[in-house]
C-alpha cells in the first residue's frame, strides 16, 4: 500500500457515498462488508466497499517515490439478500424498482453505472481532491461474481475495477503539496476526518530534522559523487572530529565571495 493509494480510496468512498442505491453504506476497506451491514438486524440493502488492490510506481532515478503511481482501485457492489424498493429520477419522473436477489443483474448494473457517475459528478472539495490526485483513468472493468457467506447464502456481486494514474507518494520529510492540502480541507469537515488528516500530515513530514540536502539526495537516489556534482551538499574537503562533514555556507565564485545558501 502507499499513502496515495490510501488517499485515493478515502476520496472514492466520499464521492460514492449517497450517490448509489447503497446510500451511505459505502465502506472503506472492510474485512467483512456483508457482515457489517447485516448485523443487529438491519434492513437488507445493497452495500459498496472500496479497496486498493495494488499500486505500481514509475520511477526515474528516484529511490522509492517515483514520478507517478498506478493504482488498481477496486469497488465492490454487493446485492445483499432481502427485498426493498428503490427509485430513480430520470429528470421527468420517478422510476420505482423492487429489488431482490432474483433481479441481482439489474441491481448490480444500475449500481455500477451510479458508481461510475459519482466520479463525474461535482462534489465540492472531494471532487477537487480527486482531480488533483488522479491524473488519468486508464481502464474500467466490471466483473460479476457470487460470494458465499455462512449457511451457503450466495451474494451476487459486481467488482468494478478502475486502473488510475495518480500523483507520486510524497517525499519523506515533506513538503505538503497542493493535492494533500485539498484532501485535508475535505477531511476537515468532520472530527474523524481531522484525525485522518493529522495522520497523513505526520507521515508526510516524518522523519523531521533531516538537513535539506540529505532529503534531496535520498529522495532522488543520488550517490555521494552525484550529490557533490549538484553543488548543493556540504563541502567534502574537511572532516569534523566526530566524522561529519561541515556544510558549505560561503565561497568564491568569479572573484566574488559571500554566502551561497546551500547549507542545511
């Protein structure tokens, strides 16, 4: 998993919530989605769960973070057992549909369409965050499966996969970019969201106290010679008693001396 993949899942959950026949029953990476919804005698209803199946990083000389991230976003729509009535507004009239497992195909196809539409609808701060994090949707695939739960009950399910190209994971030690600030703004609407935003922010800014030149070297996977060639690191001609190399803070260029601004 990666921070970007987790963020994409969080944003997808927020965009889908309330936009399908599942209502607000859009779960984030649950272990047992059907069990969570059917507990305590709740009325049976369609359920949606959001996961990131895998992430792939395209790199260009950088250590781990890459220049972009490919995320396999998986969204499962479950047609839970039971009978209920749902409606659709076609703009001129309300279409009422009675759902049960006998009409699972209709239910799942409608929900797949609703999920796809949720990514195109305007949804304030969440839409802004989605557009900043996801630069391209490369592929969309829908598969239909039967999931067996206890007592042999089978749950018709649509697996909707989006292959998306997203921004790279943030560098270690920051900075916090525009994309992440947009996500933090969207999360700030609730106390739980504020906690998650704080967790993301801490993971981006950690480890702290590392000199800028070391973060630059490590984030771009530079060798010692490569770092020296940039002119941004410390002067390697002197070694301190503790074995460290002092930062180069001044020098002479074209006959003029003064600070060069490449210290830690």
